[in-house]
């Protein structure tokens, strides 16, 4: 058995498969660990809307002013799950939260808290607003929001960090997959990588070049 395993390990295909498997396990393990540490099933998201972008009235590209306040298209945001009762609702220094769209729970919205309300049964509701919508942050906000007061049960967590630009890679991949031949393009690229990694090296060298005979 040991001899067989040693022979198997010497095989380049087997080594590559093991490495890919280890990387995949590492990525998934890291993701689950982050979910546990940050106490949320959605610890990282990409900003896809300009509603939180101040400089360009919502038409935010995330490239020309990546470090300007506050969030921009293409930002990667890190989210921490918290007790809704501990969220800061003291606008304009209030927390930016991520919550499920009340009309479509599969969508996630990123807005800043502008007001906190408590119902008679003790449920906390948050009035939110995009920093770039209407009166821009930190100006006095209009308290009407298309999402209405957001129940604490819909809150995923608060934004604790933003990483400029990184999310553009994810947005590009989403755009590519959405194209008519996007999936086919990705498959072709994978096939090309396999050819370069495995097939091409096996054909290197070919016949050994003939050595020059000594001149008489």
C-alpha cells in the first residue's frame, strides 16, 4: 500500500488534483470560519449600487474616487452580525447596515440608519437612507424611504470595513456569466489552462537533437 501511494504521489496529475482539493477546502474552510467569527451568513458583499455614493449623485464608478466618503460601486464590504439593539442610530454618525429587502428578501440593501423607532411590542424598526440619495450625507435627511421602516428581524449586520476596487473582479465575473457566451468562454478558458498545464508539457522536447559530429 505504501509503495502504491508513493508511486501515485509521483504522478503529476495526482499532485495537481490534491493541490486543487486542498485549495478548495482551504477557501471553503476560511469562508465558514469568517461566517462564524463575524456572526453572519453574509460576511462579505460587493457594492453594486451608487445609492451610498456622495460625489457623483449616485452615478458612482468606484474608480475615480475610491477613498471618498462613503461607499462606492466596486467596493468589497465586510459585515458583522450584531444585536440590533446595539446599532448606532445617531445620524450622521450612525451605522451603515445591510438588510433584506422587505418586498424581496433575497435582495440585500446597504443603507445608513437615520432614525430608530420602537414599536409597542418592543420590536425595533430602522429608517434608512442611501448617503447619495436626496439630501446627501451628512445633511439633514428626508425620513421617507422606499423601503419604509426596516424591522430588526431583516437586519443582516453592520458594515465594519470597505475595500476599494476588489469587488470589481466579482462584478466582471457576474457580467461575463450574464453574456450570451459567457459560460462557454469560461469553460474554454478552463480547457486552455488544462492544456497548458498538462498536455503541453508532455509534448515538450520531442526527439533529442542530433549531436554534431566532429569535423574531420
